[in-house]
C-alpha cells in the first residue's frame, strides 16, 4: 500500500485522510524517509497534525539512532514522544541507557525490552546503514535497516 499510495500522492492526490493512511502504511514497512513528504501535507485537522508529529518523530528518532551508532552520539539526555514503532522502542531504550554495548569495533549494541531482543549493528557498505535485528519471543528474527 505504501508504494501504490505514494504514486497516487505524487500524482497530485493530497486528501489528508489518504495521506495519513499512506504514511502509516509506509511507517509499518520501515519506509521512514518518505514520511517527510507526507508530514508537510498534514495541517488541516487535529488528527492530521497528530499524524504529522508522529511521522516527524520517527524521522528524528531514525536520524538520532543513526548518529548514535555511527558517531557515538550520547542520547541519554533526549526525550521524544513514544510510540509502538520499532524505532521508538529502540530510541527509548537508548535514551534511557537500557542497552549493552557488545562490541565497539564493529559496534554492536544489545537491547532487551518487553520480551524482545534487538541487536543493532552497522553495515559495511557505503553509505552505511544501521541494522536492527529484532528477535521476538518465539525466536523469530526480523531484520530492519535504516539509512
């Protein structure tokens, strides 16, 4: 739905309810960068502005996690709105210093929260990506990557 909805959006259809739905669909499939385009269009209603703030928060959390992993940025003093999105769960753990550095070279960080384990690492390619391996309670692994 994210890709098809984005195509319709870029073709000129900017109904705020539609844009919100497409943005939420994109957030669910980790297409965070595109949310910047959508959040600018969400201004008319309270619900639209709330979705705009959600999208902006995910973008900022993604960038700060990237800086934490690449540049060793200290996040312990930062507080942002929380959500159920993976980026928010990871950011909250990092800003609350609820993580363990497994290795510094290459950098590996482990987070255990709410029955899930996350291993953060950095890819070898350029530009670098932050990889988040999510281990669910049933042992299933899901890999997310952010640039």
